[in-house]
C-alpha cells in the first residue's frame, strides 16, 4: 500500500498552481532528542500552521498535544507531519493530484524518521497511507496496519473531535493501543 519515495526535495505546488505558489512547505515537527518512535500524520496545514510554519499549532494542535500527553509523552517526543505540505486555498479538501505530488515527501519523512508506530489522524491520512480512497475512518479504526516498516493506527482527527467530542473515548481507546505497542516492542 505505501509507495516508493521518488524525490526528496520539498514541493512548492502541483504544477497547475492549485496550492498557493511560493507557499513554504511544512516539513513536520519533532524534538531534538533521539529519533521519535511515534509519528502522527494529519491532512494539511491550516491558517495557524501556515503562519507559524509548524504542523498542528491551532486548536486541533492543542488538543493533539493533550492527547500525546495523555499517553505519557511530550510533543517533543513525537514527530508530526501532514500528507499535504502546503495549505490548500480556502482550506478546501486536497485534490488527488496534490496528494500524488506530496505523497513522496511524506514517505521520505516516514523513512527518515523510521517510527515504530504511525497514528493516521482522520480519513484523509488513513486513505493516503493505505492507498484506499474509499476506506472510511469508522471502518479503519480499531485495527493495526503495516506501513513502511511501522505499525499504523487510524484514529479520528483532532479537528473532528472539536466538533464531535462524544468520539473522544474512541480516540482514547486508540491511544491506549498506541501506548501498548510502544511499550511491548
């Protein structure tokens, strides 16, 4: 399901100008310590992320930080990336050609970080990482997949949890599984 890495330079757009020309690519975030064993993958940078040049710094990012802390880790202990490296105009959903443009860079990040566990945040990340455009997050959740040498755990995106707080228990169950996988190996 995961594709080979084709290039290693940061993307600047899709060639047809769909992503904002000249927008700085978002490379991901991790601490300066030992290589992280846990990686989170989201969809795309939002306005706050675009302004600060780091993934998950807005309200959804604050919730993600609390989720990370709930499994006894710090944000600096994990690597955080997005499938799409530049903010889509008007925060619209990324298009297929944008995914195809950015996918090699995401896989380069995964290969460089070499995490033991990847958490796919939301349908978009799950579908991209598993190369299944129709897989709903509701069906993907609760299972462990293999992706590029790591165990992949799908869960709901923090932005979804802000709109549907009743699903936080589901995410907690997923994160307990993540914590167990990190401790077991």
